[in-house]
């Protein structure tokens, strides 16, 4: 089974621009979660999508948004980029059952200049 | 507020040493606690713990959960340079949401 894939792997943008990141979960997994990872803050939860619906949301401004398609692929969008948005963005897919485990993708490294 | 706290934040040891990493949590409707190892890429799964007092073991790594005191430890014996990584602890709570600690950065010196 293929793992979680994320594209692009690296991205450089300038302040004020917007960016879209993509995540394809493991086949059959219906849940996709997004995290922002920075050295000082660790892994911070952005949001989770399950069957095309946002089910959970972390404490991030409205500039961060996402969506999930019928094939469970998910996109995350960040508008009006700020320097502080520079981070590793990780996507994780989960196949809910009795106990749940998140499988992580390789991440997208976003640098905002 | 749900939170997961890991300690120490960083650790430097010599090859062959034994290390203990700590994870304490306050998460509503606890379902499971997970340990991950993160090198220069995606976190990789180590253990999932759901029951108190039952040790999970994989080679030189082991972990145990105490649901009464709300903490878990991850032990690594006979450390090797390949163990150098960030170790993340996550707890699943209400609504299947996962809460992560900031991680412990382990450096093993030859």
C-alpha cells in the first residue's frame, strides 16, 4: 500500500502571496489531518477533514483553510502569507477503527521570504 | 485546555547509555497515547498505548502508560547514533483529535 504523499515537498514564497499544499492519504483512509511544525512550537494541529467535511479545527487564523475531495485527497491553502508561516506542514491520514493511528506524509517545507 | 507536555526538551547522551523520555498529558476523553520518532522527515510510528501498566516493547525501545497519573515513558536502552531524532508523544482525545507534545530532541554521541 502506498503511503501518504504530499506535494510539493519544498516551496518558497514571498509575503502576501498565497499557497496551496496537497495531500493524498493512504488508500481507504477517509480522514486527513494537517499540522504545522516549527522548532519552537512543535506540532500544532490545523484541522481535520473526514468524508469531505471539516470535523476539527485548531487555533489558527482564517488565512488557513482546507478542503477534502471525494477521493479523500486534501488541500490546504494559506492566503496572505506572513514570515511566521514558514514551517514544515505535515499531513496525516487515519483509518478509524477500534483504535486509531495517524500515518504521516513527508511534509511540505514552506519558506516565506 | 487539552495539552501534552514532554520532557526533557533535549538530551545528549553517549552511545550505550539508557535514556528515559517523559510524556504527561491532560486530554479530555483519552483514547490512546502514541509515540513517534522523527528524523529529517515524517514522524514514524513507534508505539500505541491504551491500557495502563502494559509495557510495549520493540527491540531496545519500550514504553508504558500510567492512566491514573496521566503519563507515559519511553525507554531506549544501549543507545546508538541512529537513535538520534526527535521523539514525539501524541494523545488522542475528544472527537478523534490528536494532541502533540513539542517533542524531545535526542542526540547520541559516538
